[in-house]
């Protein structure tokens, strides 16, 4: 969670606390008196419940999501990849499906082609206010269980988000530990999570 997001959460929490105190005053309850002090745990519980709701689903709801905005990437993305091996000069191209499972506090990326499956770790979704762009950065491994094994193909992807009225697109570069570099271009095709490359192709 970025510094700006944390500051925003703290700022809204303060506003909620002030609103709570104001409501108590409307009922002639002094927060500094004994009756008011008894109400403080209830006030804190309401604030905690609000953030619990927001982090679970509120961040995806219209209007409400702008309180602490985070781009929603949930769903299946389909597109193309192209890469080149610097040692052999071999070029690889093809279609790829990427499934992103996202909550407010976590992110997971799983990619499929007709030949392999990649699993992500170390995921980060950053927002650059200066350029008004979102960037998705993640490490990946073709093994779900051994991301530290040097014999397994691993890599890093850095993708930028582009939105228009009709669609969302992710595009950018990726690198692997097998001396290759490539690029990805993906379009979001559904909010649902495809379970395989063939299933994503059928949605298309």
C-alpha cells in the first residue's frame, strides 16, 4: 500500500471520527463526559466496520470507490506476446491470457499460453499522479511452488494501464532469467476468472 493511499485512509478516518463526534453532540452527548467516553468504543467499531466493508467490496462500487481510489484489474485479459532470446536470437510470438485476482490489499497474476502457465509473486500496482498512469509490476515463475529455483524460468513484467470508454488495455515489457526480453499487449475481455487458455479464447 503506497504512502498516498495510507495518508488518504488516515484522512478519511479522521473525518469519520469528527462526524461521529458531531452526531453525538446532536444528541447532547459530550464526548469528554462519562456518557461520551462510554460511546467511544462504539464509534471506533463503526469506523472499523466501515473500513472492513470498504476493503472487501466498497472499493469496487460506483462513487464510493473514489474515497480511496484503486484501479480494479479483476478479470481475464487476452492478447499477444513477443520475445527474443539474446543468446540464440530466436523470436517467440503467440497469444496469451492473463487472469488477475485482486482485492484492495492483495493482487495475484496468472498467465496462460497453449504451452505454459506462469504464477506471480511480489506484485505491485503503482499510480503515478504526475503522468496519471497506473503501472502493474510483478515477478513470475513457471513453477507455482518453487519461485526461487534458478533452473525454472522466471521473469519480471512491467505493464501500464490504458483506459478508454470501450475497453481497458495493459501493455509493456517483460524479462526472463533465460536471456530474453519481450513485450505484452492485453485487452480485458471479462470480469470473470478463466481457468485455462482455451477457456479465455472461447470468451473472445
